[in-house]
C-alpha cells in the first residue's frame, strides 16, 4: 500500500481530501445558487455517499494505517455529512443548530494542527458552517450565499491539496518572513 504519495501526505489523506473537496464544492455552489436550477438540496446524494459513506470509510482506513488525526477528521466529517444527507431537518432552527455543531467539529480539526493546507480547509469549513448556521437562524438567504461561497472555496482548497499531492505541486503555504533582527528563537 502506498503511504507516501507526496510531501509526506498518505494516500488515505489524498482520497479523503478529494471526497471532502467534491462534497464541499457541490454543497457550496448549490447554496450560492450560482448555477441555474441547482440548489444545496441537489448535493444530498453526493453528501450521503461521497461526503458521508466514503469519507467515513476513508477515515477508518486512516485509523488502520496509524493516522489518528486524519482518521478522526474524516470519520467525524463523514458521520456529519451522512447525517446531514439523511436528517431532513424539520425547520430552520434545527438546521442552524446542526450547522453550528458541524462548525465546532471543524474548529476542533483546525486547532488540532496538521499541514497548512489541511488547516486552511478546516478553517474555511468552520467559517462556512458558522455563517450558514447563523444564516439559518436569521433566515437570511444573502448570508447563506456567503456561507456557500466560503464552503465552495474550502472545497476548492481541499481538491487542490489532494491534486497537488498527486501531481507533486507545491503544498506548503508561503510563510511571512520575520521582521528585521527577529530570529526564530525570539
């Protein structure tokens, strides 16, 4: 089994990022309404099977391979996408609460560390779910569109991270240089 695709990123991470990226792109673009006659509800099948089932199974494979950080992230997100797809929320407040809980999981994954692109994906996912949760509570379609765009950007970054690992493209975000006279030790 290939555990070192590129830059130390294992094949389960690449597959997980592809699954998460495609799911977020479909969900985010559907939420924005940018494509005529495509809504977030049209992403339910994709969220159910790719974002839910596949991501959950990829997380289990990551656990089996000894990658507890990716395993935790993919299993948790897979369970959340699966639940979102089959839940059929009874109202805006229930959807808002679910999205805010989803945001907390994304915040935990962001703060857990990892590579810079992974943290960026999870940070944008946190922001998207936070905005979408507030939009659901406020019944604001314009705020929901903003959250949809953030989700779509998060999906694009996840897709890029996976593709970059496979194609040997740059995967590190540039760091800002320290100011004059400042060293790494302080």
